[in-house]
C-alpha cells in the first residue's frame, strides 16, 4: 500500500489546493484535514496556531504519511520552519509557490497581497517577494471578513459581494496588476474578487504552483507513486466542524459528491 500525502488547513480553503494536487498527481492518495471547528487561524496568536497545527500533524502521522502540505497561509507563516526541522518527511507550504507565481505574472512590479490578519502581520509574502525581486512594490491588505463568509457558505449572495467590495477599497487606487490570494479559502470567491478589482488585475492562487513543487519534491525524495490503480484510490477527508457544511463546500469545489468524508471529534484541543 502506497503511503498517503497529508494536506492540512484551518478549514475548507485547503480543498482548493487539494483539488489541484489531485489533478496533477492522479496516482497519489491524499488525506485532508480541515480544522473548521477552530477556524479562522488568522485571528489567533502564533502559539495557538502552533498548538492547533501540532494537534493535526500528530493525528495524521499515525496514518504513515509520506509528505505534509500546509495548505494554510497563516499556518505556513507560523509553523513551517519548525515542522521542517522536526519531521523526517518533506513539509511544503503555500507561500513560496504563490510568491514565485506572482513574480512571473506581474508586468508593472506592483503586487497586491490579501490574506488573514496573521498572514499579513507576518509579512511572509513580502519577504518572499522581495527576496526574489527587491524592486517590487507590495501592497498588503488583511481581509478578516472573508474566511467566515466562506466557512458559512455565504459565497454567491449579494451580502458577499458587498463585503468584498468594501474590504478591497484600499487596493482600488494602488495600480496593482497582480493580486496574490494569500489565503487558500479565497479562490472560492475568486470570481467576486475579480469583478471588484476589474479584468486588468491578474489573480494568482498558490494551488497550481504548490502542486508542481510537491511533484518535484516527491520525485527528489524518491517518494513518487509509480504504479497505482487510480480507480481504487480512497482519498480521505476530515473536518473538525460541521460535516454537512463540509460536504456542501467539497461538492462546490470538486463539482461532485465525494466519498469518505468524516467528522473528527476532539476534546480540549486533543484529537480523540
């Protein structure tokens, strides 16, 4: 039996990354865990996020995972260096791939970054972007209302459009030509964001680049699944929140009803 790849997130947003991973790596088995019960991470302290992530990682290590993908920008910013030093398996985040994609797209070197409070305060994207090209102009904006909207399923309503419009006002006069969705929840409302900012702004999400990086790293570590019966792959999906809401979002992202969706119960921040 081939070992699975784990994908973790603060909620349902990481499913957008998982969808791209499954497309690019069809022979691999994935285990996804979204910590919807304690979502959002962006308003939590670094220590709280670190505690939550280790809860999830310790739970998933029991499944003999061969690679860990942190499909959460806040968790990536706060924990990736520690996880990479502590674990014996490859650990991949979403910030560096997203940053590289934006640098390849921009023409006027004016890049916007939207994300949770934690991600924006960490300046993780600014550091990555300026490391690649110090001459870039970066405009960062925290968007705290977005994740709760998505987790509640309010993503196609007038209320969502109004909140998105009001939140993105600070970016309207910046002349950015590229916007990084610095939260894996945000691709779910990408169309609304595009309408607010207009067609001239190229929107970049990290899913595609993260999948490419994962493929490369698996290959370099000799962990790629060579032979696999794709029909028998039994991907596993877990949420710490409401299972029915989780099913609704997965159906929206994958455009089908997925099997093996489960609710994980825990007490006192320890999985049972």
